[in-house]
C-alpha cells in the first residue's frame, strides 16, 4: 500500500473501535471499563452519530414490550440524558419531552462517560484502510489533522454502520436485501405498519436498501394538535387542497413531492411524523425521504445529501401552511448528515433472520435483546413502511451475529451486525445498537486479556460479565 505521505505515527491499544455512534460509544465504554486500553475513532467532532448530529430521537428499544428495561449502558445513558435534559429547557417549561434522547445532552453524556472510563477519543479521525495478515487485522490506517496514522490493537470493533472496516479487511458482507427475502416476509402474516396493501411485492429484486432521511427540529409547535396527524392517511381533502392548488406550491414536483394519479397527498414519506423535542413547544420532524441511495457509495451519498437537505425547507413550509399546531412554528436546525438506515451487513457465524425476530427465537449465545417492530421503510418509495409487530415481548440477538467467519480479531456491533434485510429493520434501532455495542466491547476486552480470538471467548463468562454490568439477559 502506497500513500503520497508517509505514515510517520503509530498508536498502540488493546481495543480499537471504528465509529463513534451510540453502538461504538457503548463498545468503547464497555471495553475501557473492563480495563482495556481503548481507542474510539470518530470522523466528526462529536459523539452519538444519529443520536447526536443526526437529531434522531427518541431512543427506541430501551425496554421489552412489558416495560422491563434491557439495562446496561443503554439504561445508564438514557437515565443520564433524562436527568440532564433540564438544561435544554426554561425552568417554567412543563411541556412533555422526548423520553430518552435530547441530542445536545446525549453528546455530552457519551463524552463524559467515555472520558471518565479512560477511553482515548480520537475526534476528526477518518478510517482509511485495514492491513491484514493470516486472518488477522494487523493495523488500520487513519487520517487526522496531523496526517496519516497507523493504529494497532489486539482486537478491533467495527461500529461504522456501513461495515467499512469489515469490508476493508476482506470479510464477507451483504448489501441490502437478499433474494426471496420479501416473499418470506409475506409468509409471516404480519400486518403492514403504516399502510395495508396485500398486493404489494417487489418480487425477486435484490440489493434494495431502505431510504435515507434528514431529521430537523422546529419550535413554536403545539404538539397536542400536531400529533393528531401522525401516521394518518392523508389526502388532498385532509388539508382542503385540490390537485391543482397543490401543484402551485413552489416545491411541487421536487424529489418526494411528485404527484401521481391517486388522491394521496404527495409527501416524501406520505405521512406526518413528529415527536416531542427538548422542550415543550419543540418538535423533531421525521418526514424527509430519499430513495435509491446506497449510503456506502460516494456518489450516491452526495446525491442523497443534496436531495434530502432540499426537502427540509419544503417540509417546513408545508407544515406551517397546512398542519394544525404548526401555525406559529419556526425551523431550529437540521441534521448535519444524511440519516442512513441500511447499507452493508456482516455475513457472520450466525445470521439473524426476520423469522427469528418475529417469533422471538431463543439462542444459547444470546448477548443482547430488542423489542422494535419489523419496520422496513419502503425501498421503492411507493408505500410508507412494510412489516409489523413481533410476537413476543422481545427478540434475542446471538453472539454469533457479532462474529465474522474468518477474521480472528474483529467484532461488529450496531447497524452492521449479521442479520438479514428483515431482521435488520428491527436491530438497526439505537437501543439494540447500544446493547450489541456493550456485548462486543466486553467480549473484545475478554479476548484481548486472554490472548484469544473473540470466537474463543466463553459465552457463559461473557454473559455473566454483562449481567454484572447491569444488562438484563
């Protein structure tokens, strides 16, 4: 490998985690608390990923469907964010808040937890490539303001979301949907999440990925009125519009606002979807959608950013004009990066399937849980979402879904764990990402301490440590 600049610096750790989203933060925190010298490599200047700069709130999959907490770092993080949320609102503001996430506070909580644990947070550091020898990663090349640096560790964790480290190291991954996965979904008997249409099918199309979005926040919102319209079927008539009057809007015909032959109101997600924000009159808006974007492809991600960011002001205008509760509202901020729901996933020693998630199948090596619905934002953009509720109180995630088949010093966590397209639509949620992060960080520390591969870690001992650290298994 040749670079125009020499690699003049080397840093040495027990554990190196690529990606400072909630999964990577949980992984690095768990490893550091286990006594491992840990580096967290983050391309931005803040932590939290979609929970921070992405403005995605609330954090879901915190408890099972009976309200029992999954515990661990996830519970600790959410508790601290709620406790400190008062700093984001006036003393006399008694309005309802997002229960588990305030982005500005979430960034601070993650930063403090990791700093207190002694983790080395390497901000503004971009992962470039991996060096491998005999089924082992021997080092990763990164770039920061001082130039190139080689980071060497005993164990590595891919928390990049897009499996960047996994791919660079030559491990097998899958991009988007697999052959036949939609046919298997319709054999489950699930109801559709937001819209019922038994005729919908994408046939044998493969490589389909969920759309991406740009979240944004607004103030001056009467949420008691606005939330009435969440996930409701919307037609021109809902807001006193006609096809002709809609066509006069300055954004009619733009990406996501194209009219078709139906009476459904043309919106990027086809619906209103707003959540409580960091104070009583603040709202977090999840209504942007751009389809056909591969978030692991440079040209696609640039095009997605262009289209998604342009949608923000269009949606602000629509909400202010037509949706009750937004009459006196104003834009506060939008996320600084496009929100990616799905790209590459590890094909690991175990592949968690949608059927297993729906049925709540138990595994002998369970290390994490989730409770979120099957929620596939339609990759073709024709509908709102595909899926439905799981059958039990929770689903289980096996340790094998964090383990590559060939590399002996790599674990994955978060969005790129080994799961099929259907299962991924549930496991991609931030709560589950933090739980797989804690499991991977703990396992990596145990492997580094024992001088063994993660696949050789005693799963019973791993689970005992997770339980001791507050995870409810």
